[in-house]
C-alpha cells in the first residue's frame, strides 16, 4: 500500500492529532532503524476501551524494561484514546456507542544518529491510532480453528511488548502458509505461546497456562481468564506444560485482544479432544462476552 493509499483515519503523533497519510516521522527514528520501541493494542467495545488500566500497566513495564522514558501519563493516554475512539467512529459514520475498534499505541526511543548504544536525553516518539476491529467469524468461534506447531525461535525477552516483531512475523507466516489460524510454539519441549496469542491447555477440568516470564508475554487476558475461571469455579493453574501434555489435551484455547477466547480444534492436522470446541471453550467464550459488555473504561 502506498502512502497515498493509506485510509484517512485519525491518529496522534507527538502531541498533535492528524490523519494517517499526513503523519510523518524522521528516517532516523530508532523505531524505524532498530525497532527500538514498544506498543500496546487496546480493544474497544461499544466505544469504550476494555481493560485500559491493565494495558497501561503493561505499557509501563515494557517502557521500564527497555529504559525508554515515560513521557505520557495514564490520564493523557486516556484522553488521547477517547479522542481517537470518537474521531474514528465519526470517520466511519458509526455512533460511538456502537463502535468496536482497536486502539494502537506506540512509543519509540526517539530520533538520533545510528548507534546501537542507547542515546541519553532523547525525546520519545509517541504515536497512536484507531482502526477497525477484525474478530474471528461466528463460524470460527462455533467450530474452532486449526493451528500448527513450531519451535520457538524468537528472542529471549518475549515479556517486552516490543515493536521488533520479525520473529513473530516469521512464526505467524508458518501458520498462514499452512492455512491455519496460529503457530503454537515450544521452547525446549515446553509450551511457550503462539505467534500473536497466548495458549491454554484444558485437562481433566483444569485450565492450565504457561507462567509468564521473560520467555512469554503476559497477555492482558492472563488476568481476565483467571478472573473468569474463578467466577465460574473452574480450576486455574500456571505451570510449565510439556509438548506431550499439549498433544494429550482435552481442549486447547487461544486468547488475545482480537481472538478473545477461541478453541483450537486441530493441531498439526490432528483433532484436539473431540475435534469441536469443548465445554470450557464455550463457557469461557460466553463469560468473555458478558465481561466485555461491562467495559472497565
């Protein structure tokens, strides 16, 4: 897509609201040169940001781990987010209260001459935009999706929500080329996560997840899924999960901002459990719908 073909959607860049085709950064921005930055993606339901405070907490963690100065307060981010939501709804001709969107936030270290060492006293580049929210289809939620597996070849700081996403791009391409939804990855025989999702194992009525550490991004749905399980009396446990346990699972689930709770019904061409979304997938998907009907922001 050429710059001229960019849709005239609202965005925010370094203190100014503008449209995507008009937003410009320096070619020496370290986000462009090194992928030296972090990001967040906040789902918006009915014009209201979902789990906003949790996304802000993770943004703070990523900034701290990358040593990028935090120049935008949570209150400022909330104001920016609300204005983008309203502008996007207006640009699409949909009432705000009926508008589902994805708000993307990005902060890079800033502009400097190329040097691997982190320069001091830079002004971070702060960018945000809102875009359409493409969710799995009703059929995918009802029937589940196919996934493939691969070794986790990405870097060992997956807990940072970094814009350096070439590893994730390659991982997702594996499943795309196979006609599958996601690539479920293993590191040294232990489940890590998918290319752009967290992965959950259901066995004997227990929802199991990989403990978040430097090898796994703690998705916002980590806390939400635990809350949903607790509310319904479903046992929930975080611990290392072997490849054999994944292959013998009663159910496998994907969670992410865009996928919500989605059942994996085949992995590497083999049926997972009955080959259809199981009772946990159905219960947690329904609970998620109830939770998003009462957004937290």
